[in-house]
C-alpha cells in the first residue's frame, strides 16, 4: 500500500472539516459579523474584486414564479376585480373611480364625432385610469421577478403609453403638423419626470422626516446617463441654430441645413439606442447585484411592508390579463385623443408646445408618478428614484430615437431639432436635478423647488407662441 495514502486521507479530512466550518459560519453568522453587516446605512457592491456573477445568479435573474406572492394560480374574476380596484395605495384606488370615463369616451367618439373638445377631454381623462391599471399590473408582475429586472420591466410597460402616443402621432401626421407636438412631448416627458415627479417624491417623502438618503449608484448612474442623453438631444438643435443664425458666414440654404440636421438626428438616434443597450447590460448583467441589494434594502425600509405583505395580489395570469385590458384601453384612448389634437390646437388656440410639453406628458406618465410618490411616502426613496430617473432615461435613449427611426421608415421628417427654448429647459433641469442628487440626500425643500420650477415652465410655455411648421423650418 502507498505510504502517502494516510497523508492524503488526512488532508482530505482536514479540507472537509474546513468546508463544514465555512458552511456553518455562512448559515449561522456570528453576532460580530451581523453587526458589521448592519452597520452600513446602505448596501455596497459585494463583487468589488472582479469576481464573475455565478451561473445560479444569472438563472435567477430571469426566473418567473407563476404563483408569485399571491398564493393562487389562474384567474378568479371577482377577486381579480377587487384587487385591481384596491390597487397599491389610496391615491391609486381613487384614480380607479375614473373608470366610467373610459366607456363614455369611446361612446362619444362614435356617437358625436363633431364634439371635438368633449372627445379630447373625456379621452384625456380616460387615459389616467387605463395607465394606472397598466402601472399596477406591471408592478404586480415585477414582484414576481428579480428586483432590477422587475423595475425595468415595470418602467417599460409604463412607457408603452408614451410609445403608443408617439406612434399614433407619427402615423396620423400628413404635412408635418404633429412633428412639433411629438418633439415637445419627448422633452416634456423628461421634464415631467425630473421636475414634477421627482420633486413630488422629495416633497412628500420629506414630510415628517429631516431627510431621506439614497444610494449613490442609483443617483450617479441616473444623472450621468441623463447628462449624456441631454447632450445627445442638444447637438442637432445646436447645429441647426448655429448655422441658421445671421452670425455665421457659412453659405448654406435652409433646405440644405434642414436636410443635414435631419441626417444628424437619425445618426444620433441610432447612437442613443446603443447607449440604451449599454444601460440595460449595466443594470441587468455586470452590476445587477448592487442594484438588487439597494432595492432589497429599500424593501426592508418600507414603512407599510406589513400591510403590503397582507395585501391580496394578482397571479401571473391575472397580471397578463390586466396588462392586455389596460393596453387596449390606452391604445383606443390614444388614437381618439390624437385625432382631436389638431382641432384643439387650431380652434382653441392651444400652442403645440404647451400641448406636447405639458398636457401630453402629464397623462402618459400618470401611473408612473403615482407609483413613485407612493414609494417615496413609504420611505422607499431608491425605488422612487428608479421610477423617476428610469423613465426619463428610457424616453431620451429609447423612445425618442425609436420615434425618429420609425418616422424615417415611414418617410416622415421627424428629427431631433427641437426648439432652443425647450431643449435649454431640459438641459437646465438635468443640471438642477443632478446637483440635488449629488449629496445622496433629499429634503422636502428640494422637492418643492423642483415642482415650482415645473410650474414656472408650464406658465411660460402657455404664452410661448404657436409654431407654424413649414418646409423651410422643419428639420
């Protein structure tokens, strides 16, 4: 027999003992370890040494639990309606009272097509409960997925309302009359999320608290991406404004300048789409662990977590049914709403800029705003930031480029040549919000200031003169 066999057996036994000890320490951490883990206010990245994410972690990233937290399977109609009506908070439940406006808006569209103002108003209101149901169903579906993937999916579903409006506007555009509305709506969506939604989150979240702290990973990545997006959206407008002014000696006609600006816009749109793909990879693959920890920490901070745990929830099937119903209602309301925009702008004197910058974003982002405000109120400020910064990033890096590319495919001259007044507002808003996010803390004062800035912008936009699109001025 080999003399080295006993030594090998001893070494194997020692390794087994060490592995068992490590396992016991993992399952039953010492009090000192627990104290060290709980001493930090916010979680930090646990993969700083460059270790790769395990295959098990990657598999869990795309796990779907059919029953989820509902404890049921399939669909139960009465229970389904009750859960959808109660929603997640009192404010969201009050919005569901507006559901009678949905059939009323559909009926008046077909019964009295001559009542343009009424059709516009009813469909405008009808989009709010429809978008609210879409946001609620997306949130319920997000709870059945890993944290980061769920939040991104919820944000994407909420952005469907915006995408539908853009696509309907592009399809119905015949001679460029809707292009200023689309361009204003793109920037208005970013403004509504950054100033109105984030401001209300800071304000209501700060009531009764000296301050709220959020993780630097959420704020720095969000503000950095928004700066890049704002820079990308600004370039075509700056190019056009610089060469169209009388201060330059460049010999170029307005038609040539418009054509060049349109080409720059389309190239910029493609590049911004690549930036959005990088954003997805960063959140879902390379750095998803830190965002998972941040959101799990926020769940532990939820002041209504016990009530939330007891709340009845939707099954996976019910989530999908609710999404289909809400999307159908949203699409119908969007089509009917867009058909009346031209009448409202021309007959009622509402400017294209006010329609796109203020009115359209308010209704398309209603569900996202309600969700974010409720999370901030419950002290889940990181979740609220995800729902404020995420849609802004998605609008700038995905929805806006997608609208430009779809318009390109349909032969519509939709570019990123925005009104200088509006693009400057967006860039300034990004800088203001970035300054508020820099210290990782928020107060109700900062939130109130953001909302006041948005109100000033709304008042100014109301008096901004109507822009008449012509061949020489359209990008």
